[in-house]
C-alpha cells in the first residue's frame, strides 16, 4: 500500500510540474521547452503575408502599392522585380514571404540583434479554410518559421487574429480544428530536436487577438470565446496551454477604443496574459504623451496584479498608412508618417518607460509590418519614387536601426544594460 501511495504521489508531482520536465501521457505537446516563460523576453509580431502573386513581378505598378515602407533587400537570397523605379532609375525589388530563404534571413536577424522570437499571425479566414489543401497552403510561412527557429534558436508562438470572423456564421470553436491541425500536422508544439515553442507558466502559449474592439462586427459574448479558451487551457490532449488576449488600449476603463462591456474583464481574468494594442494611440507629437503611456502601464500592471493575470505592454516605432488609406473609398488619405519615428526616439522612450514601470516582458509591433509603417526589420532609406506613392524614410539612420534598438531594449529588460538619459539613444559601438 505504501509503495502504491508513493508511486501515485510521484505521478502527481510529474503532472503538476509538466511544464518544466515534460507533459503528462496523452498530450500532443513536447516537454522541456527552451523558452518555458515569456518573462524576460522580447517578442515581436510576424505577418509573413507579402507573397508573389503576379507572375514573378511583385507590385507591377503603383496601383498595387499598399505599403508605406520599403525593405532593404540587399541581404535576401531571392528578390523579385517590381514595376517601380528607384531614384537612380534601377528597378526596385522586393522579397517574397513564401520563400524559405526569406524567413531564414529574418530569423537570422532576430538572433544577430537579440530578439527572442515571434508570434506568427494566424488570421481567422486562413485558420478556417474548408479544404485540407487550403489549410496546407496557409501554413507555408509557419513551416519555414519552425525550421528557421531551429537553426537560430528563436522562440515561436501562434497568435490567432479574429479579423474576418462573421457574426451568426462563425465562432471561435471553429479554431479548435485548426489548432489540432497545427499541433498534429505542422507540429508547432513538437517540431524539431529542441522544443522552441514559447511557453508561459510552463505551458505552450496561444494568443488570441481582437477581443473587445468596438469596430468588429462580432460581440465578445456571442463567439464562444470562453469555450475556446477552456479548450486551450483544459483539453487533456491538445490543451494545457496558457492563453494571451490582445485587447484595446482602454480595456481597463472600457472606453474610447474599447467596448463598454464589463464581460471583457471576465475574459481577461480567465486568461494568463493580456496585451493591450496601442498602435496609433500614442504619438511624439503630443506633449507629455510618454507620461500618459507611463500612467497606462502603471494602471494596467496594478489591475493585472490584483487579478492574477500577467501583463504584456506593447511598444511600436511609429505609424504610417498613406498608401493603404488612399485606396480606401471615401477616405481622405492619411498623412505620411502620421506618427513619426523621430530617428528612433519615440520607440526607445516607450521601451525605457515600460521597463522603468517594472514590466518584465515586451511585445513589439511589428517585425515586418510595412503596410502600417510599424516594421522594425531592415528598411531602406532609398525607397522607390512614383507619381502617387509615397514612402516613409529612416531619418538618415541605417537600415538595421530598429533591430539594434530592439536588441538594446531586450538587454535593458533583462538588466544587462543601463538606461540612457532622457532623449538619448543607445550608442552603437563601431569596430
């Protein structure tokens, strides 16, 4: 009898500590994660949606342009001609996200500059494609990312974006089949020799973005979000995950950019982490906006501490969507660089403010988002010229400037460097 009790106790201990030493029998997830926690990490969002669909020519003419920043393509193995010209008359070239070499280059940069990894964006419309062929086509970039992560030892995680969910026809439980597909077929939580899927609280982390925004056609009460979260957290085979919710900036007060429904707070309390989306909500053009940002982070931290939920503040380098907005019918085009980067000062001020408030994890928006001008990867200060298109520039900074600042932010977060004086950027050591 004594031996049986000891054996059962050992099994129980192995089960409750499964995030550290391995998962209990029946789980599809690998154990012994390289990244068992989000704590001390800097993660960035990864769109991976720039594909070559025009017979070998990316962006055949100005009418196809929806981006406000042009990438520096000098290090890509494969690039494709466009219908645009640089100032010197040369044909401007672009990468394709579907190329394995493109993703590998991006993950190499993450390693070189000290970013811990990426949340791979998984849009609802892609996650709910009706055919196996359609689902397989939608995971090309994810497969490349898993392979590149193994080579460069970077963390990966899935972020479901609820954009495209149709009320009355769709709900979050449709994502169950996709998560099973990602786990069983793509092996997102068990790929390769090392378990590089990002965990938090010792469990695989799944993010769900688009919760509580009033401009969405769906109600957070009617899309079975709680049921999906329960599946992710408690299913004995595909669950035992941590959940992060992406919510509006003013989620605590339930005002401005947020639905006025206290049910949102119930959802957040059921999650493990919350990440407020602040892109476009703060600007260096407004006096003392960093004080407002600091107050937001302080308030969010206090609320989350009392609720037992971990907090992930977002930082972003700037914002611009002139070319995207000019294509929207009935809208006046937004100004180019409507939230200017100011050579990186705006970005670095957010990082220092958040770290000074006591946060221990960051989400960067975004790695490759050139549509809205938030990209931190290598961007050219010599973009194409045209009759109607305009592109944001780098304020004379090198193309890797924001990768460098992000890496310095990771060091600051982990206490590996000291803060700079107000208004100063980290110095680059030149060899």
